[in-house]
């Protein structure tokens, strides 16, 4: 599966700072320490609807991770999946009368267009669940060899207890895990399971549903093993960052990490488990199940500048929950206009403090609001400087333009 076109990223003078990032497992902001190649896996979409602002905020956050790493001299190997066969997708196809494959293809293409518009650097490997089935089968066989798989009426389950560290990522109690598992695609009450939290690896063919041949019988993969297999097929454990929205910390990242650790014998699967907050609309989490969505494509088709959409996201720290509002988009459009006026002016304040300040803020757990404030101060200083005697530093505007493009992904 192909991703989307990569935006051009200017090369900045000097060298960026090492990235410090929040780790859910330790609840600490710690330094990332990648080698020459930084490795990141971010969970992708289930393509049964268009890209909403919650998606966009998550992928912009991990785009900042890439940009900080690139600026500090690393090459980035970024892998992302597309869950192009799963229960929600099949349910939506049945509801609308669409062919499930056509629905997945259409919405994945719209996602690509949205990511291109908001200047998200694409993954090096963009892998669909369907194309990953051979890898899924290999890793299920590894888990079987480790004694971590059993059958319930032909469906294969992973024994989460095979990983003695299971539960250490999200840090939830047993009761909390059981409740959330039931809400997020799990089946804790299924008869025949050895342990309520054991998760599905391979589901035997159901009438009217797609299925593929395997040594375990025709069927399709479970959700968590899909990401484990894709990540392990393209990255070397331990990876530097496993990322996604906060609602993926449990069960998805918890169970996927345990599957990866048991199948490879390597711990940890990831050095950082980093999660973005939720975007709300009118106080409620924006989600497909609620239908309270603001779509990136709708905003673009209404004529809103994609750079303003991205700025509206960057005005909020990636880990916090926040509300999407029309007023927030207007503020972003006004900020974009001020910045463009400043970089296009005949004179500007010195740019070096902007380069240093934006680097410093983003290296500190992706403090995008702080980085925006640095550029705001420069734009205001430049406005006051305009027309003053000797105010002729035209090169400063060009450097600030490159800083904002390279590090924030906003094109002035």
C-alpha cells in the first residue's frame, strides 16, 4: 500500500536538540535516545469514515516527533498501518451497502489527501491489515511455539499472562482493564476463555465475512496482532516510540506490546509509549461512534487554508484534551496572516532567537503552543520594527519562514 507525497522540509542551520517525550508506561517525560535511525510506529486509521480532527491532531503530534528527530540529525523510519479489515469497517459497509474493500479504499485515499494537505510527513512503510496477513500468520506461529496460544471453538487467543509484564503500559487495575476491554472490542465474558483479558489472534471464517487461508483454518486476524506483526516486520525491537491516541494505550498497545515481547523474547517492545489527548466537540470526545465529527476534508472544501487547520491543532499541547471550535480556527487564520505579513515585510526582528526558541520548545515534550508563542513574539517585534531607521534585516524573514516550515510544518 502506498502512502502520500512527502512535503519538502527545509534544512536549518546548526543542529536541533535531543527530544524529550512523555512515556505513558512510566508517566515521565524522558529523553528519547535513538541511534542513527530513529524508529517509530504509529497506529493508523480504520477507514470507514473520513479523517476527523481527532485523527489529524494525533498524526500532527507524531509528525512533530519526526521533524524534531530530523532536525537533530537522525534518519527516521516511520511505520503506520491501515486496519482495512475489521468489525467496524464491515459493519459500516453492511449499513451503507458498500463493498467493504471499496469503502476502505475510498476512505484511505481521502485520508492520504488530508495528510498531504496538512503537511504530515508520510511513513516509510504504510501497510494494510490485509497485506500483512502472511506476517500475522508467522507471528501467531511464533506465539504458538512459545506456548502462548489456545483455541476457543477454533478461534485462537493469546494468553496475556505469558508476558509477566502485562499491564505495565497503561497502569490500570484488573477491574479497569476488564471494563475498558469490553468497551473497546474485547470479549471478556466469552465462555471457554482461560482468562477474561486474553485477546483474539485469529478468528475463524464467519458467514458473509471476508476470510483468508491459514494453517489455523480460513479466517482473519485479530486487531492487536496486526500492528505487532507489521511493526516487527519493518522495525527492530526495541523501537524508540509506539504512538497513537490515548484511547489506544489499553487494550491495543498493552496487548500488542505483550504479543511482540513474547513472540521475540525482547523487552521492551518500545522505549516510549506516547499518547495524544482527545479532541472534543461541545464537550464530548470526537468519535465516529458518536457522530460528532469535524472533518479535515470538509474544512478544506469550505476554503479554509490547510496551514490554518494545522495551526489550530498546534495551539494545543498534544497530550491535553481540548475542544475544536470555529473560534479556534479563526484565531489560527489570524495568526497565519500575522506571520505571513511579518516574513514578507521589508524588515524583521532577528531570527536566531526564533530558531533557538522553537527548537527548545519542541524538544521539551513537543510544546507546540510554546513554539507558536516564540513566533508570535517575533512577529510582533517585527511589526514594531517596520519602518524604523536601519530596520532592513530582510534575511530574518526568510529564516523564520524556513523554521516554521521545517519544525512546525506550516508553510508561510
